[in-house]
C-alpha cells in the first residue's frame, strides 16, 4: 500500500477523486518537509519507523483540516523527541568518526 493510500485510509477518505489525491500528495510533501525540519534529516516512513509515520499522518490530518498551528502545540512533545532522537544519532555518528 502506498503512503498516499495509507493516508487516505487514516483520514477515512473512501472516495476516488483525482483532485483529492493531488491535494493529499501536496499535503504529504508539506508534512514531510515540516518533519524533516524538526529531525534535521529526511525521514523514512516505512514499517520500521512507525512513530515517524504516525507523526506524519497526524501532521497531514492537521494540514488537511487547516489547523497546522494546533499541530505544533498539540504535538510539541513528540516534535521535541523527534529532534532529540536524530540529534543523538548525529552525535553518535560523529563520535564513531572521531574514534577512527
């Protein structure tokens, strides 16, 4: 199942409409860019990264409902954890390079 199809399922969009699909594809791109900004690197949204995928879908839900500013407030803790996760990863990678 594609990311678009999963998002449509998450948003309970059961109808087929090219305009809706285009809108949702744009929303997916926007949400991915927002989360990339918080993480500091591009994220992978597959079955190994369920937390990131859930955060992506929640961000899309807020964008779809024209309330992105509420997403940043309601998911502030998750966004901080996302940034921290990838900051620690970057520190670990830099430490490994320094040790070599």
